[in-house]
């Protein structure tokens, strides 16, 4: 794994491959330091061990420990790469930059990692989280890129951030935006939940620290990244960036309208049609809503899902490996069929010949603060999960039906109970508002656009009551696993099986 290769030419200042004219080549040691050599020997010993010979519990503990150690090693490697870049040590090996030197080592280390190593010196909170193992390198790369985007527009002499009052925008993003996104990722927290109390205190401390704006954003983003699952981080950072840069969001939306267009061409061999183009935000939300609705009533969708699960359990990895006949439909094919059915319904309804048609049924979540254009308020979010500019939402608002939800600080909707078996339509929307439209099972990345099933934590056959508070949103896969006897852990730490709660959150 850590093969050491001999490079006699390293000790030859006159070697023909020397790449830095005018720079004298210094002799380079041919062996690693004792600490690094000890690590190499330890890794070799681990590689020689057969894990199949270990007891199951020991094997699992070992893998968990190796995963933690690999993160520590990644962080240590970034520190070393940053040193190579900072002291220009790559010149000792004839390389013109740290990135080119890394490539010469045939390493899998990406340019993003080298860029992160270079930026870490200016990101102390990020570096501390990495060193402590609270943050993965991938998450740190995402954070450093976002902060690099925001650095030029904050800490300006005029005090503005993208035309907004800078401190007001920062207070909205740090004090409210980060809190809302963390609570949403956990499925909503009660106002007296100690995790919410701790988060509010930490964010308040960050905001009142007197540090520069970029330093406060860095600290707040680290708090966010250490409290949400990795797949949730990119979307959360994008929402916070859009909240800080609303004019940029408006510009992107305007560009989308300018670039919008659709091409429909019949294939040369006569086998079908090819569709290509760019949809603006409104058209994209309309199409997303229509396709999602059609897929929800497609009776073959559950059959396809179950078939894919059985095939994966049998070892199939990709559609290319599937048998030609009897294969379940891919997601692309299901979307195609949903569009087919939607167009057929449209034509059969004769709606295209009518006048004064109803407004499109597009679901949008927007706070009062955002609707009023307050600095730092999180932007509106469509059913697809996309950020929507305020101008577009206000345009829809003129001819739409609005449902109001009152949420606590922990993003919990006010309790509503009734004796019907299933959640009412407005309660389903309330649950989606709490969770952001994501499956609440820990580790599941099913989000906006995927079918989510409201599950009674306290079984209806037992209580004969449907409680919004005790309803959990699961994707079809996790809901099926629950009713197959599996115990699931939620993103907020609670555990649940088909008979009810197994372990409540400690308060």
C-alpha cells in the first residue's frame, strides 16, 4: 500500500529531468522519518491480516477504528501538503507547483485537496474541526469552496453584502438560517430540546464574537456541517449562500429565462424523439410537480422498486448488467412514462381548449421574513428542492392558495391531532415543511421529489389517533424495512420499530 521506491537521481544535482532552471537542487533523504516509517509498517501489518478470520464484532470494531484513523491520516496529509506548498518544497524535486508534484507521485489526492491544504491556514475553525475528527475532508472541501465564494463580497468598507445591510444579513443567516437547516435535518426539534438550546447559544456566541464577517460565517458553517449528514451539506450551503446573495439568485433566474428553450427532434432512424433544452425555474417546477404526481399514481412503480432491490441483493450492480427481458424500469424510463401519461391526461381532459384555467399547483415553502425581503432570510424552496427568487414567488402569489404553518424555533409545526387514519393534506405539507421533504431515517438521502410515506410511530391500530408529532416520514424502502421487522434510527437520534418508539431522545 505504501511501497517505497528508490530514486537514485534525487541525490544527483545534475540529473537531466531537473525542472527549475537556476535553482540548485538540494539532496533529498531517501528514507522516511521514523514516525512515518512506523505508520507504513503498521499499515503493512494491517493489510496482511485476514479480516475474515476475526470474530464478527471484532471485525466491525476494527473497521470503525480504521475509518476514524483514515480521517486523521487525511488531515495529517493535508497539513504536510500545505507545508510542501507553503515552503515550496516541491522545488527540491524539480516540480513547479505542489499540484504538479502531487501528480508526479501518482497519488489519488485531488487538486481540490491541494487547494484545501493551501486555504486551511486562513480557516482556523475549519482546521480545528478537521484535526478533531469532527469533519471529513470532503465536507471541509465543500466549506472552503463556499467560503472562497463569499470572501470577496463580505467585510466590505461600505458594510453591504450584495446590496443588503451586511450585519442584518449575517444575523439572519447565522442566527436563523443555520438553526433552521440543522433542525430541519433532524426532522424538527421541540423548543425545549437541549440540542436546540445548545445550538442557539453557540450561534449567538459566534454572532457576538466581534470577529470578521468571513470568520463568523466560517464558524457557523462548521457548526452546520458537524450537525447534518454529509449529503445534506451541499444543499444547505447553497441555501445560505442564496440568502446572503439574493441578487445573484435573481440574476441566475433571469439568465435561466434568457437561456430557456426546447428542441424536439425526431431521431434519424425513426425510432423515437430526442428532447434537449434548458427550462427556466417556473417551467422546471411545473414539470417536476407533474412527473412526481404521475409517478405517485403509477401502479408499476412499487413493483419496479421491489425488483431493483431483489436484483441488487442478487449482485446486479448496474442496468448494463441486467437481463434484456424482465428487467425493471430505470428511473429515467419511469420519468419518461410519467411524462407520457401526463400528456395523455392533458389531451383527454380537453383543458387546452378551455379558458381561465386554474393556476398551476406548485408547492413552495417560504417564510414571512423571506416574503418581506428581510436581509439574510432563507430563500423560498420549491417542491424540487431548488431555491426560488423572491420575484418569481411574488408573481405566483397573485393567483395562488396559501397555507400558513407556525413553526417553533426548532422548526416544529404546532401539534395537530385527529381521529382519521391518515394525515390530512395540510398536515402532510406541514410535515414536509418540518423535514424539508427528506426521509427521516438516518443515512437516507431520499429528498424532494421522492415519495415519502407518513408512518404512525404509535400504531393507529393501537391508539386510533393520528398525531402530527408522532408521525414520521419514510421513503418507500425504509418504510418497507420497518414493517419487515427492522429497527430504524432517525436523524434526530430516536429509534423506532413497527411497534413504536424504542428509545426516546434524552432531555
